[in-house]
C-alpha cells in the first residue's frame, strides 16, 4: 500500500492513496462490523443448505416465505392479498406494488430491497430519425 501524507493549507494532515486501496479499507471495516454483528447475534446468517435453497428459489420472496415457515395461504391472508396473487409474485409472473412488498417485508422481518425482484435492464431504443 502506497500512502502519501501532505499538509493542507489550513494545517490538516491529509492522506492520499489509490481508490483500490481506499476501497480495501472500506471493505475491511465493513467485514469487521459484520463479524461483530454475527457474534452479537444481530445479523442473520444462513447455512449452506439455506443458501442452496435461496439460489434455487424462483424469487427471494419464495425463499424467505418458506424459510420463515409460512404457507402461501397464511402469508396472503396476513398481508391482505389472495393466495394466487402471492403465488404469481413468488414465481415471477407478476410484480407487486411497493405497498405489497412493504407489508411482506414487515411480516418477514426483511427490508423491501431484499424482496424486490431483479428487473431486467432497460433496452435502449434506437433514436428516431428527425
């Protein structure tokens, strides 16, 4: 790691390093914080079998509902949607409203980001001739 120090015009000591070196420091800090959270029991971890099930699931919603022990019928009733609608969300046939994902996330103890389906990248459309 190559680190240079300089003094700013107002007398502060400044450190200069590459972006990659800076990112390594940030990553190390984040990893240490995660390890503390795991040790304290405040960060959920998954077993290898759970990771395999997550990767095999059609959506993260499908995995987390099953992982938390809910049936589709129970989950649908608790958040106020029909079971067929929830099934379509889980298999990726539909994308729900933000409010539906908020209710699901709250009930599953997750953030909305953890449940939102991956969206395919938007395709660029050719510009129209003028």
